[in-house]
């Protein structure tokens, strides 16, 4: 199933710290040889300050070597990180002391220029110390201390007048909140970044496109964990500018949009639009999930849909965002279970709309269910969906009731409505004209 793994594509648009949880998942699933995953982790960690973690990975990769056998460059790198940590801790200390005093913090205003002058004149705290907050936050983030990074970045965002660095600080806060699994705060940062990206009139279209693609990739962590994420991903990805970004350079995100639409019963109205996009982009991207929908709603190929549905389970289970089990329950995989429940409903509804008399054994095969399970499941769906159908247990068939439409009556009813609308339109034109004429005659 490695052919359907999107991690290499996703990693291109993620911070290296955000890639690490994806590799952890792949290691747990055993999708790749463990040595390959450990080697990939080491390559990622080489660009961070998480030296102790890198050493532990190195030991695992080389089957538990002693400390003496840890590469000298790692030992030297660790000493360098510790020295830098001490130096950065000292640089912003006067400003940190100021920020820790509630009474002094009350002196700050929403005007950043005023804050900069006040800090310089009254406390001899200059812009270099404010920028040191950013450096310290970046260092803490690279060390894996994400809570400390959020605290420093939040303070920096309030004080700094450096627009470019403030924008980068927002990305750092978003990544830190994601890695802290603080989904509410992460969603706030996501919305704040989106507003900034969409309002960057001075930014080039190419930069805005890239920022939107990165934002959508980072949003996957939030939307597949937050309680309202299923609505959030649909709302964001279907916005014109973001959908254009997907169709331009992030076609693989269609998998997550498709899953979100399928499992969200309240957003079934977006299914038709989703099918259009999948059909349009089928030459750029396809996987068993998008192919299942295409077979069912474009080709009406029920055998093909059944085959694709069988493969979808492994695709979902091996996806870092979709295959997560419930905490404390290694059996229940919410997105897999809900996808299959709704996918079967899609097959059932579409099959019923195209057939009048259905052999339940054949329908059970299409649904990947046993015949007795399928009959009970169909009975429940008929009741819940108020479908005009009945089951003949003797013949083992599902019979659809066909309501014949009286075209003559429909035409007469339409003409009645047309006459009524014509009369109302005439009244809306005549009455103002008469009122204007009377007013003119009175003058």
C-alpha cells in the first residue's frame, strides 16, 4: 500500500517538526522497513536542535550502541546547542523580567510604535532585545520545547514592528500549537494566518498560492482532530482561491476533501461539486477513494465501485491523518468506520435509483456484506430514509415503488403558477406608475 502513501508529497509543504509525527505513524503501521523510517527521522533531526532525540534514534538504528560510539559530530552539536541556549537565555532577560510583571505589562498599548519608544526611554529595552525574543522562540522550537516557543512568540508578536518576522512568528505559533495538540488555539492561529494571506495585496500571486498550499497542508492536523474539523476543511478547501490552489499544485489534497464530504452527512450538498472536481482532475491525481466516487457517480460502475471500496480500507488505515485509532481503543478507527457506513449508503441509494427490482444477494455483494447483514441493514435504511420500497423475503428482492408522473397535470400546475407570477409582476409595474401619474396631476 506504499504506492498510496502521501507522506512524501505532504512533507514538501510542512515544517520538518510536523513531518516527524507522520513518520511516527508510518513506523507504527510498518508500511516501510523500520531502518528506512529511522534513517528518515535522522535526516529530519539533523536540521533541528533535538540532539538527544537524534542520538536515541541513532542508537536504535545501529542496534543500541554505547554512548562512546555516538558520532563525534553529534556530541559536538549537543555542546553547541547547550552553549547557544545559555547565551539566548541571557540576551532577552531584562525584557522577560518586564513581561513577567503584571503591573508593568499594563503600560503596554496596542500601538507598537508607542511601546517601542516607552520600553527604550523608561526601561532601556531596545529593538535588539525584542528581536532576541524571536531568536529565543526559534531556538526553543528547534529544541522541541513548543510551549515555551508559543509563549515567546506571542510576546514577540505584541511588541515587534518587524512585519516579515511577525508573519513568520504566526507560522511558528501555528506549528507549536499543532505539536502541543492544542486544537482550539491552533484553529485560531490558522484563521489569523488565513486572513493575513488573503489580504496581502502587495504579495505576488505565486507567493500567495504557495502560502495557501502550505496553510491547507498544516490545516490537516487541525481539521482531522478538532471537533468541528469536518466542516472546517470543507469550508476552507471549497473556497475558490483555495480550490484553485489544490487544482494547481496540490491535487493530492482531494483525498482529504473527499473523505470530509463523504463522512459529513450534513454537507451532502457539496458532493456534486466534489464529483466535478474529481472528474476534472482525474488525469493529475487519483486514488481508490476518488476512484470509488468516480465509479459510482460518473460511470455508474457498481462492480468497479465495489472493488475500489475494498481497497479504500487499507488506504485509510495507512494514512497518517485518517488511520488514527480512538484513544484507548486500538480497534475503532473513526474515519474508516464512518467512511464505509456512508459509502455503503451511497451505493445503496444510487443502485436503488437505477433499478426497480433488486436481488438482495447481489446488492449485498456490492456492499461487501453478508446477505443476512445486508437485509437487516437495508431495512433500517428504508425506514430512516423514508425510501418508497419493500423487501420480499420469499424471493429475496428489494422492490422499488415507481411513482408515475402525470405530465399533463404538471403542465397545468406550472401554467397556473406562471399566470400568478405574471399578475404579480404586472401589479409591481402598474401600481408605481399610477402613483407617479396621480402625483404629477396633483402638482
